[in-house]
């Protein structure tokens, strides 16, 4: 695993901002006025894509975030594609026909209670997974390694999430590669079977099917997740991350390209 230019940040789960709209939102963690939390993703794979809207809760309140209904949510791109999302369940808004395209800039617009919230993100070129394998670690558990075909001569930003037996684990990582001549890099992490957020990592079981998503993200999305981790945030509401949502909302909007790898734990 490279030490120069490779930044690895392990997060607990809860992505596209331009430098002109970056901001840091400060919250009173003990007791705060509920704030809007918007989280949305567009990928280069087939939809539907989802945007979730909720409200924050006090820091010492159980992590049940009230859904926000009856918002008008639109995603558009710089090629004239635009769609108003439908509310599939309370607080979850989904596309029906939109297809993410690499290189396009996507804009999210949310109209709610007379206020407008916007965010933009540009979808980077994808980076392929060259190989995926387990490597024994000193902790006695299998470290999962992915070798990727980094795009040389540009700054690259990545997010890795994984699924165990089709259930998304709560942990994920972000890292970057900013050197000019690196074509292949390796990234490793300890997989978790935790899908509830109540524990950290658990030992893999023989036969577990692990699916890894390698998301190529833009710099703004990387900064969001990195700053969320540096503030100790476990989700979008109590943390103090750099946000790309306008008008005081928390959360993120991300357009990313995704490549997947699958391995069975032996």
C-alpha cells in the first residue's frame, strides 16, 4: 500500500462541491434546532437513483431521523437532461428514467417550505479494479486488498463501500492518489459484517460473498467525507463536515462512476 499520495480514512456510515460553495456548518450537539439533511447519489450505472431528506435530532437522541415529505426534488445535467423525482417512501425520492453519464455535471434542486436548496457534482472517469483478494493479517483476520488501475497524471479521489451477502456494511473508506506517474495502486481494509451500526467489525465466515464498490468521486465529495471523519461524525447530522448543499442544509450530493468486484471468503 503506497504511503505517498494515498490517504485512507475509515468512516462509520451515515458525496461534490465546488470550492466556491464550500462551507462548514456548526451545530450545538447537546440540543439543536432540527436542520435539513439531504443525501443523494447519481451513478454511471442504471438507475433509479435516490435522494433522501430528513431532519437532524439532538445528539443524545436515538438515531431515528424524521423523514421529510412533500418536497419537490429535481436532478438535471449540463446536457439538458432533467427529471422531477417521485417520492417512493416517506423522505425517499427516486428517479425513473435518468441515466448517469460520465463527464457531465449534475445539479440537485430541492424546493421545500418556500426555500430552495441546490448542489452540483461532476461525474469523473471510472477506474477499474484490476484484482481483489484476501491477505492474512497480524490480527488473524483476512485483510481485503483491491488493486486498481489508477488514472495517471491527474488527481484521483475514491470511496470504497462493500456488501456482505448483499447487505451493505456500515463502514466505508475514502482515499486519494495525487502523484503523476502511478498507474496501479493497492488499497486494503478489514471487511465488516456489521450492517446495523451497533458494532465495529466482525470476523468473516467461510462462504461470505463480499461485493466491493469502487466509486471514483470528485474532490468536493472527498472533502465532505474526509471532513466528516475529522469531526468524529457518525452520520450527516451531528458531524461538522464541509457540505455542498446550499442554504444551510447538511449532507451531500454526489455524481460518481462505479466499478465492482466480488470475492468469496474461503
